[in-house]
């Protein structure tokens, strides 16, 4: 995987990612969290990483989106996957399937959003991923001049993603 660091991360931050617990997590059996609390549906997908999932707390209509649907971070497709763009778009489609059921979204990074923001975040992430697929730097407020988070490093991550995907395309036999 040319140009990628540990776990497919940008080389500049790869050494900061702890991997000692990697692979020690056991998946949730079935489609809901097995506990005595409110029903929590698991929405598994490969968007951000193999085995990534979101959770829907059905009683309150809360979507816990994991490492997707951030209002401050751009999408981070699993660039080590065979089809990082397709996987991410499929993950967004899975989240869109539950968007009408939720009243709030909680991303792993960023701010909580209301029901009106769920589809807007999906659309913004989809546009970002399509730009990556087209080999161009996305026109996205999270990496633009008005960005309020990561303005000193996040645009470089986006540029690295574009370069990495171009290298991946160039090295894939037709």
C-alpha cells in the first residue's frame, strides 16, 4: 500500500495510532446490542473500516454514527480496502436507510446534529467521496477557508487521500 502508514492512515499521523488492541474486539452477535437497556439496532457497514457500524437507539431515535457523518472531519474511507469508495458510499446508503427514523445524530467526532442535519451530512459526505473518486480535491467547507477544526492539517489529509487513490487506481491492472 504505497504512501499509506499504519492501518492505512496518512504517514504523518500513522505512528500516533495505537494498534496494541487491534483485532481484540469481538463483534456484536446479531443485529442489536444484547443488553437490558433500550433496543439498540446495529447498522453494520464497511464505510470507514472493515466491521464499522452505527447504532440506532430506537426508543429515542438517536443515530450514533461512529466515525462517519462528522460536521468537522471529512470522510476517511478505508484506503486499504479493495473498493474504498464503493464501501464508503454503501455505508452512507446504509445510514440513509435509517435517516428517516432518527431525531439526532451523534458522530464519533464533531457536534451532535438534529434530524434536519442527518441527510445534509450524508449528502456532504457523499459529495466528498465522489470528488475523491473523480480524482479531484473536494469542495468541502470542512477543508475550506471557513473551516474551524483541523485547518492546519485536514486539507493535507484530503490532498493525501486524492493522491493515494490515484496511486491505487494507477497500480490496479485493467
